């Protein structure tokens, strides 16, 4: 034999035919979830860890865990996005425990959407004020803001991820947003 044997076309057809239609749709749904959530999951994890490099690793780990557990997802318990952010939260907390720290600032997370020249200096000043206000919040409150605005979770989903009642999640969010507003107004 002059060349290394390659995969024949017949093997590929057989392999594709052996995948059940539900498995294909499961993969398609997961791929869609990944594409629609990857940047938000990264931003959320980066907010928790305050370390962009570690956030990349934890984001990849969260998606790997989600993929392995995709059959355990139960739509009656909430949306896929909330389920995914719960997995990402646990992966980030595992990383924080592994490092034995509470979220010490290593570096500022980068903006998902860079500030354009057309935004002007006023928007840049407001963005800087929000970043400074976020940095002044305790880790738990930064997490609440990240889950609400990076993940786009409803209060019910926020409650499930945090392990609190829905009314408690709403109260925590309200108080955190009030602190954030006051801190932003103090720097403005």
C-alpha cells in the first residue's frame, strides 16, 4: 500500500446515517445555544473572575459541561440560557475556590462591544463611571448585575441560578441597581 488509508465515503455516510434524528436536532440546538450565548457567557464569567484569560478557560469548560449534560436539560424548569448560565456560574465558582480567592481584581474585563469614535466623549465618560461603580460593588452584587444584563435572565431565572426566591432575586437586583446608580452619580 503506497498511501495511508483514509476514511472512505461509505464510512462517512454510514456514520451519519447511524446518528439518530433526535441526536442531530440535539446537536443543532446546542450549537445554536452556543452561538447565541458564547459572548454573553464569557462576559459574565469575566465579570466574576476579573481575569480574561481564566474567563476563556472557564467559558470553554462551561460549554463542555453543558454539552455533556445536554440530555439532562428540562424545559419545565426554565430556559436553556438560564440552565447554561447556572453551569457557567458553577464553573466560575469552582475556579474561584480552586484559587482560594473571592474575586480579587486582576485586570479589568474588556468590553464586549468596543467604544466607537461616533459614541463621543460623553458616552466614554458614562462607560468609565459605570466600570468604576461596578468595581466598587462586592462580588455577589457584580454577579447579580452580570446575570441580569450579560445573561439577560429574567428574575425567575436569576432566582434559580442564585438559589433564592424570585421575590428575593428582585429585591437583590433592585438594591444592587440603586447602589450602582448612586455610585455612578457620585462619579459623574
